[in-house]
């Protein structure tokens, strides 16, 4: 996945050219027209699209463009504070048939288990793996939580 700030159609095409299977579109960083256009192009060129949201307004925007893969970022993009309750609340709002991904702030197996129990199909983990003394064990621990 090209996990970067996608801010132009060129970024979407670059994702395909560098071999990505999926591109991240952050609803908070894009206008509705951009979200629609980038999503349409990405799917047209064979990319999966993870649309990242933070709240119900952004969820409505994601569903409007036909997103089938929606991620709830638990980290506020302004304060960088993690709100685990946000993902738990938003899981219930994401329509059936949409793949639910919990993003950021997944620190341990307990977090992963709570997110799984809330209805998430996947988690997107970065910091806790990068900072772990044994990333392989950290992944095993997170996987055992389901």
C-alpha cells in the first residue's frame, strides 16, 4: 500500500507505477471532488483504495464515493492524540459489506482484540511494530488477538 498523503492524480498513478496494490486517500485532506476523482482513477487502474476517515461526516463522504475499504484513524491529525473509543464507536456506523480497518494507535493484543470484537476486519499498525524490540513477536501477538 502506498501509505502517503495522496494529493494529486499523479500520486495515484505513481502508486501503480511503483508496484503498490492499494492507495490511501485521507478524506480530511481532500475535497469531495478530489476524493471522488482519485477514487475513480485508482479503481480504474486496478488499485484498491483505503479511504481514511475520522468521524461520521467523513464516513458519509467515503460511502458517497463508493468506498469498499474504509479505515478509521484513531489518531487525530491535528493533536496526534489517539482516541481508541473513536474506532469502537465508528465500527458500528460503517455499512455492511465494507471492509473495516482500524488505523493507528494499536499498541498491543488487547487493543487488537477489542477492535476485532468491534467488527474490524483488519488493523493498520506502524509505530508499535517499528519501536518493538522484536517486530516478529509483536505481529504474532497482534494476530493471536483475533
